[in-house]
C-alpha cells in the first residue's frame, strides 16, 4: 500500500512517521478481522472466532477532484458495511 500511495503523490513525512499529501486525508485501518463463529453466545464463556479480510485497508478523503488517482483504481473497495467512515 505504501508504494502505491507514494506513486499517487503521497510524501514520506519522516518527522511525523507517516505519509502526507496536501490534498488527501489518509486514515490507515490496516487488517480488518470479522467474526465467523460465536460459541456460547451471551454466556460468560462466549468464544468468538475471527478471520482476517484479505488486504490492508485505508480510507482516503480527497479534497481536490482534479487529482489523477487512476493508479489507485485497482485497489478501491466499496464495502456494504464499512469498518470506519469519515465523520
């Protein structure tokens, strides 16, 4: 993901320890785990089994519609129920 974002115009901000773009806000989510099985639901010894969704996830909020972000189109995912959204 880092390589693709840098190719899309993000800069490596060593002082802050992350990526920076003047026209895009970046929210790195990382790996998303979703429950696949719940044993003893609602009980004291409830056990939830999780599986990781494929990929490494991030939200981008673009403030400049004129940016060419075509290099990122292959990585776009639009989930029905997002893990996080912009306020």
